[in-house]
C-alpha cells in the first residue's frame, strides 16, 4: 500500500468511529501500519473528527519519532507502537472512550462471553489489564499502557481476541487493517452494551458454553470458516 493510500485508509477508519457514535469530540484514535517502511499513520492529537482529512494524518516511526506531518500525533501513539512491535500479525489499532466498554474497564472487570454475538468476534472473554503502578505512570504512561496490554496477552492469542479493556481507562482494539480495528471497536462497544444489560437482568448469568463459543467463532474465523459467500460464488 502506498503511504498516500494508508493515510486515506486511516482517516476513513477514524471517521467511521465518529459515524458509528463510539467517539465524541477528540476522544479516540485509529492507526495503521506500513511494516515494509516501518512506520505507522495515526490521527493527530486533539483534532476534532469533523476537521480530519488524510493530509492531517501523522506518519510516525516504530521508534515513536515523527517522520511526516505538521501536527502532533495522538498522545496514545506510544501505546500503538508497543502493540505493533509485540503483535506482528496486526495492521491497525483503535482506541475509544465508548461508554459501555469504558464502564467495564472502570469496573476493572473482563467482559464475559455471555452469548453468540460476542463469540462471533472474540474467542472468549475480553481481557482487562492490571492497573499501572505510580512508577510506570511516571516513567511512560502511554508506553506502559501498551506493555500492560502485552503482558495480559502473554498466554492469549491477540488475533483470536482482538480487543482489550485497559484498567480504569477504556478499550483498545486491533485487526488486520485500520478499518478492521475500527470495526472491532464498534463491535466491542455493542458487546459491552449487551453484557451490561445481561448482568442487569441476572448478576450471576453464566458464560456461554465452550462448545457453542467455539462453533460460532470458528465458523467466521477458523481455518475452515464457512460464514458468508465463497469468492466467485453466486448467491442462491
């Protein structure tokens, strides 16, 4: 992908968050990576979504240095770059402050998989990170946020669970592209909204059975996934 195309794709992914109502004002950001060049493109800091254009996206190296752009990159840039370095299979990262996902992060609880809507997109609970220590906050709050996510995924496949709740903060999601990361942010907010309603009805609601979770996840994401249409197939 040309850098111009990546700027356009990242800008569009940021605008999609706004269209779907999961960000307000300047809350949140999306990035995408060009691994061949070793750079990411990310939303500029503090710029309202209504004012975003591809030329305002900022190009940043994986060492966090600005490569191209007249504006400051998102303050969450160092979280994004930590995730790109740790998870080589991802191509985009998104962060929002969407209400229901933030509520679970503030409750410091992982998001249980109560049903098949969740299972279609995340193979198990959405993890929640441990809180940062005072020293970690002083040293590098944004970078340490990324490291907290990476530690939480030490025994979790980040591609099977492409989302996380940062303790007391909010959600980060990722995907194979900036567009997929943004889509996962929208989906996570809906999953969190449904889960909130579930525990309001029954605070002791059980998680979805593992065999049903596996069936729903694998029909979309497994090696033999069969959901949707085959390439070139005619709908019947």
